[in-house]
C-alpha cells in the first residue's frame, strides 16, 4: 500500500496525474452507471416508442453522457462547469437553429441534460475536523433519478393529460366549413383520411383558392407521438 501511495505521489509531482484513485473512480463509476441506465430507459423505452426518431434517441444518450463526464471531471469548479455548458450551448445553437425541433424533442433534450448535470454534481465530501459528511448520499441520488424517470413515464403514459392526436389539413371543399354542416365536414374528412375524427377546427380560409386550413383531432395509437404532425412544409435534413 505504501508503494502504491509512493507511485501516486511521484506521478502527481511529475505529470500532475496519479496512477489510480479508488475512491474517486468508484464514485464516478457508480454515478455513471446510474446515469446511463436512467438516460437509456427514458430515451429508448419512453421517448422512442412514440417519437420513432433514432437520430434524436442517439443524441439524447450521447449528449447526456458527454455532459455527465465533462461536468464530473470538472471537480465542481464553477467557472469550468460554466465554460463546459457554454460549449454545449454553442453546439445547440449551431445545430438546432437550422431545423425546427419539435417542442417534445427539445423538452426531452433539456430534461436529460439536467439529469446528467445533477448526477455529475451529486457527491459527498468528508470534513475531518467536524467528523461528518456533507453532500448527497446514494439514496438521494437514486431518488432524484427515479423522480426524473417517473415524470417522463407519467406524462408519456397519458394518465395526466389527453393522448389524442391532431393534424393540420389543407382542405379544398369550403362549402362544408359552415358550422351547420359540421357533421358533413367530419364525414368527408373521415372518408378521405380513414381516421375516426372526434372534432375539427377551421382556421384560415382562402376564398380565392377555395381552400382552408383545418385541424382534426382523433385517437390513433399508431400515430401518437408523431414528431411532424405540425410541420406544414418539408424540413431540411
């Protein structure tokens, strides 16, 4: 043990790095496993079944783990952590400003970044003079991760909010948009779309082109979580 400490001391003086710090490594490994498992569950088993976007799923996992490792290795230095988060902010501006990212996907991104930062900073420090530990324990770490996991599951399950689907349609038969003909309008839309429509909303009307914008509301499990339901033009990939 003394020889191991001597090696650590000599390497620290020589290159500023020790050979191995068991306490720091085990703490980092445990928090890394917890963060990876929770992030993967949220991205793969809560987001992906509805979103069906493999690119976003990989972004969530890789960016979350990258932020976790980056913040963890900053050792709680406020300026270094601020610089690290600034780099990811610049990346986000450069990448996502060119694409209309749906609000659901962006919310998942912010949530997973917050989760990774919390896991990275969840540490305990021992004060030898007062003989006590200050910081977070394993129970607190697991509780915070379960809270994030539970919130994602609760809102994705539709138990708190309606899981109805909606879609914008450019409609060409404006003779049916009158409130008195709402039943005929719904019947025509159901015949064309093959969907069981519960209600419709009539938006902008263009009498010059005999068309209008209609939003339909329906319940179709296969279409829940559609990430392009509000897109009106082909996005740039």
